[in-house]
């Protein structure tokens, strides 16, 4: 089950004004009427109105995707409680500016870095646009409220059950400020601790005169994939773009290199964790450690200080599958003005990125974002009993590194294994072919025998599932019973008898 619901109002990088960066977000366990976070605001009311005509059930809280929403585009936009803006370029704020002053509901806040808000002040100045935003809490409700965020290591609550951490990234250069800064946001679902990472426009560290992205990768690495399994990042240009013509953006070659840098930080983080555990388990007693520390301090007083050593380089082979379990959503692709490609540009770019990432063996799943779609992000932890889902907290971590990319994961115990209840982790995505991993929890047995895994592909196009429900209805297989056999017999037969009962479930 997803932790966040995200509707893609716009995901392009221009210049077509009908598809600019704009996403509407809410916690999955809330309804749209509880309020919405606007993540960027390039395309706005007009675009949303057209999308809702094409997809009338996009904001429908019921399980029937064909049922029209009871909200209009204007009502949905009025449900926005705050705007979260990465930078003040027009393709990220036009919808915010044009809708200012006409929306209903409580006063809406603009969360961004202070310099971003100061740039917006130049727009809401009574010269470019009426002064429909202010710093004063006492101002009229129709005015937007500037509420800046700070670059700190802590998260700030901006909405019910949602907190955000902001980090700087570079987005090229300009005449007035030199390096132009954009922002990356870590958005966290507070009850579950799950989060995703969203980048504004960003250039590669290898090109930037002030590289900031590596710091963001270092902050993300310890969380992948256990609590951070989704990343939204721009790739404005298709392959072959020269560095001189990037204009503060990424192309597939540079994005693949950036993901390799993230993979390197993930490997180093996991290595440091293993080393710490090893030292804790097999190290000297606490008394001897304290004596050793005192001796080393005494010795350091007389010995000359050594230069800080750089981290050991990570071999390319060590990066294999380092990002397994991470879904990378490609956004902000520039429109194909010359009609060079025979399919949408975002799919072209995503395919190019995927080929490069697969060649590096990083293990990340590369997905293109489509305007007008609904994305359910991040995997929650569940227990399954008679196919009814309820919150479960301790099972996912033990298997996440192997199978957290699955769309539906079912884990059922063998009959004689009674110390844990049946468990399930479910996740859906809007694709035609769904991969289902079925996990059979085995007893702890000599030799470290691992649970058995069945991998199935279910093609939604071949069944009776209506196209509008693709990605929502799946066949769910439940382990119904298990025949116990001895180890000798299992080796001889090389298999264990299993009986499966076909079920259907709608998420």
C-alpha cells in the first residue's frame, strides 16, 4: 500500500505551458478534502481542468476509478493548504501566481528557501502581478503567506503527518548571483517514517562550480531502500547534449553518473554499518576499550598529526544492485519541438537513462512520469489475515533488500511455523505487466536455508481487467497449505508440495 498519493498535474520542462512541473500530494490515509500539498506550481488551474475532463475519477476517494470525482478543478485547487517550491523560475510557479487571490479555503502558505521567496516577492510587487502575498500572519486570507524553510538537518512539519527537510542544489549560473541555487526536498510521512526525495532543477556536480548534489546523496544513502524507496529527479535533455548546452540541467549520461555516485554512498554506508556491528560484537570489553582510547590519546599528544585519509575507493563491481529497491522517476523533460522522436519525450529519455543505469548494474528501477496519472508511492508494512490488511511493523526490514521491488509480496508461514502470523506487503504501480513475488517463510534450519521465492508475471492485458483499471486489479495467490517433508526427502525430490488458491483483490 502506498504512503503518499501524488497526482501529476504537469511533469514537463517546457516550453509548452500546458505541461509544467506541478504535483498535488496528500498522505494516502487521508482524503483530498483534508487538504493538499502543491509540490511545485508550474501548470495550474487550466491544465488541471483539462486533465480532470480526461480522467474524471482522478480525485475519487472510492475504490471505483470510473466514478467521476465530486470535485471541480477549482475546488481541488482551493483544497491546497501549502505550496512547496524548489525555485522561482516561471515553469515552476506560474500556476501559483495566476491562481493567487481567487481560491477559497484557509490561507495558503508558500514554503521555500528564503532566497526563493524573495524572488517571488519581485513578482508579487504590484508591477508584474498584484501584491497577493505577504509575510504578515495578520493579513487577509486571500493573500498567500510567505513561510520560509531553513537548510538544516532537521525536518519541519508542514502538513498533517508530513514533514520536510530541504537541501540546496545548483541549477547553473546567472549574471546577478553567479551560481543559481535550486532545492531538493525530503518529504516524510511521519507516522510510518517513510519518505521520498524530490529534486528541483539540478545540474551535474561534475559541471557545477559549486557541487552540492553529493551532500544530498550522502543524506539519502542510509535510508535506501528501507525508508526511502522513491526519487524524483529531472533529466531535461535526451542523450548527446554537450555540457555547454545543459543550462543547469541533467542529461541521461550525467544522471547515470549521479546515480552511480548515490550507489557509492549507499555501499559506503552499508560498509560502515557492518564494520560498526562487527566491532561491537567482536571487539574488546568496555574496560579494555577505554584503556586503549586513553592510551591512544596519550600517544597522539606526542606524535605528529596525520593527514585525514580519503575513504577507500569503491570498486565498480561493489555497486552492483546497490540501488535495488529504489524507483527513480524521471521528470522535467524538455518538449520535442522538432518532432524528432515518434513517442513521448519522457519515455525516450527514461529508456536512455535505464540503458545506462542497467549497464552500470546499479539495480535502480527507472520510470517515466506521465501527466494526468496518479502515483502511489512507498511501501508500507502489512500483515494479511483472510486477505484483510492491517499494519505490521517488523517483517519488511528482513527481506527488503531482496524483494522490495515487487508489486505484490505475499509471505505465508508453513503450517508448523506458528511463531509469526501470516504477513503481506502490497504495492501497486500503473503498468501492464505486474511482477508478483510470493515468499514462503521457512523455519530456521541448519545451514542458513533461505525462504523459498516464487516469481510470477501477470499480464493485465490478457485478462478481463478493463483498461481503466489497469494497475489496480490483480490476481492474488495465497498459500493455502503446506506438506511437511524431511530434509532427506526434500533433497531427493528437490521440491516441496504446495497448494495455491487463486484469489482476486483490488487495491
